[in-house]
């Protein structure tokens, strides 16, 4: 048998937690010395301790852990539960990292207020372009709503293009439109050189030419795109223009390699009021 200290060391838990697990009846010691009150554990009890800690790390309460342990789930069942929880935690980490990048981007935008790089903005006509595209709706224009909607659209679009034997002929172009309430219609497209056909499981449409657009080249992850958008907004207002609808995002270099190397042109149609 092992003392409570040795058992805690073997199980990588604290003595305090072992005493708590004993107090709530989850893991009583195998033997308690009647004269000294010292607790002793067996190596076989490590199995129950491992399951207890794993289930607790899944986010279960101790009462829920007790129910699961009493049901004596198999190793395979526990492994499945842990794998699911691991995937959830990884997703949460990615979401937190993305949120942190957005906070940092907001801070950088605040630091550059009043000194936006408006000299980087080019006003030019944008020709009409034919795209194949898929459409979905996001709850709002907030990054946490847009990202999960538009990101899966492109892999799905390219898979459908491949099945149809249609090769992209240019860059990806995303467009956005206001919908009911805060909702935004998100369209993920890529330039193609084919005629529209009912045989395709994607749209083929012509994006109209823009007579005049304020454009800026954004470099890096789209988590940082707010700074570029706000630079264009400052320029539009300073030069007496009016924005006409959401921007087009033209992905000149995107989705492969280091996000720091991504290049996106933002095109905002402008008119004189």
C-alpha cells in the first residue's frame, strides 16, 4: 500500500484533493489506520483516480463524475469523451487567439487615429468580373460572426468547381450585402471563365463594374483588417465622397503559408453625393 503522500505523487494530484475525494465518497482510501488515522491506497486505485481526474477535466461536476464512475464506462467510451473535449478545448483556444488578435488590431487602430495612411488609397475604376460563388448568411458583420460563415465556403466552392471541371481563372472575391436586421449575406466567389449553367451546383454571375472605387491593399491576417477599412473611411469622408454598399474583398494572396504574407485588396464603391 501507499501513503496518501506517495499516492498523490503517483497520481499527480494534491494531498488536499485526495482528502476531498475521500470526504465526498469518490475515492476513499483502501485502508485507514485506526490508531493514527493515516490513509493508505493501493496501486489499483490509480485507475479510478485517472478516470476521476479525466472526467473532472471534461468539465463534469463531482456529482456527475460519481454517476459516470458508477456506470463503469469502458476505456474506449472514456477515450471518446476525452477526444471530444480535447477538440472543444482546441477550438476554444483558436477562438481566444482570434479574439486576442482582434483586440490588438483595435488597439493599433486607436493608436493610429488621426494618422491613417490615406496616401495608400488608390481611386480607380473596377471592371466587371465573372465569378462562381456560394452564398450564406451571417448573424452580423462582427468578425466572430463573419469568419465561421465565409471560411468554410471557399473549400466547399473549390470542391464543387473541381467536380464540375471548372478551373478558377483569377482571384477569390468576397462580397457582402445587408439583410434583415443585423444579418449580412456573405458571398464567397472566385473568378472563372465559363458560362452560367443550371448543371452547376454553384452560381456563375457577373459582378458589375464599379465606375469609381476607393481601394487599399491590406497585408496580413483579416483579423487586422479593421485598420485598413478605417483608413478608407477617413479618406472617403475627407474627400467628400459617399460609400455605396459594402466593400469587395479581392484575395490576391490568401489561405496558404504565413498569414502575415496574405494580401487582400479592399474595393469600396464611392460616389459624390
